[in-house]
């Protein structure tokens, strides 16, 4: 982690958000934040792909950890219809379980006064059912601002997130890949106060490091691509996204 911090800061990235998404990494995420308070801001949640493995006692434990520690947001949670239901679960029951957990996460975020980081992923050709289901749940919790992380949707979907949810979107290294014209167009258009940059480390390493293990510092390459798409300087994108991230994740100056 010390190497990750040094490499990230060499690329101009001063802080990262670490999202613990299962019982296996909640404690580890908080430990990192305690050891590196100037670099790591923690979030905790149950990832939708793990929802069938988390029982009521584990959920209560996560709630307790969130109440006892200064978390930056609830997340990463959401809905994932990409993967098949685990053994012993029908697809309908699996999706219902995910939606139940997403409601629980929104209730926790509202209780704690923090925002929420959302994951939405669907099967190719399935339309936007996952997005629509998550959007409908989010509408029930005004006051809890969502960020739709790793955004790959349309301009119309982004506008609905902004106008109806007071939410945000976040761009990953996908924006640097070929054949991602749709999300590049959204990045070129998006209002300044509505987007952030991220890596989804250790996944989705941007060009010119595609296929490698990703690190937080490579948000720099995402920002460089957005700057080029918008015809502005990298410094301007850095300024915008830093302000947005500090506000959304309650990061102190």
C-alpha cells in the first residue's frame, strides 16, 4: 500500500476511496483508513453479488462498523443482473434479494447522513432493467445522493440522475478504450458539478496500461481523456473532480 500511495501521488492523485464490499474486507478497509488517514477514505457495503452470502448477523455487524467509524459513504452497493443466480436461487429471488439489500443500504445512508455509491450491471441485450430498478429505489430516498459509478449509460439516463435524484456519475478507464463513444459523449457534455473520476481498481486500468493491475493514481489518465473530450486543461478537470469528490465523500480540506 505504501508503494500504491507513492505511485499514485507521483501521478498527482492525493487521495483514494476504498470500498469494502463484503465481510472479507470490511475490517481491512477500515484498517487501511486508520493507517493512512491522509490517503484512504473508507466506504462499507454489501456488493450485490455477495448479498446471498451475508446473513443478518453480518449485516448488523456492518451497520455497527459504519456507525462507529467515519465512513465517506455507503458503498459500493447496487444491483447486478449480469451474473447468473447462485446455486439454490432462482433469478427472481436473487434479484429480489439484491433489491432488499439496496433498500437497506439507502436506509443506512439516510440514518448516517452520507451519500451512496451504486453499481448497476446488466446482461448484454437485456436493456437497462438493472438501471431502472436501482433508479426506482433511489427515488424513494430523497436526500441521499447517489453516484452511479463506472457510468456507461446514455445522456438521457445521466440527465435523469441529475434532475430526479440530485445524483452524480463517475467515469473509469473505460472512457479511454476504443468503441466507447457513447460514454465519451456523455463526458464531453456533462455539467461540471455532476461528475467524478475513478479507477475501479484493481480493474479497468486505462490506456496506456490496459490489462494491468490498476491503481488509484491512474485516475490521471481518465481525467486527461475527459479534458481532451471537453477541450479544457487537465488542471481544470482536476480542480472540478477534486471539489466534487470532496463534497460527495465528505473529505476534509
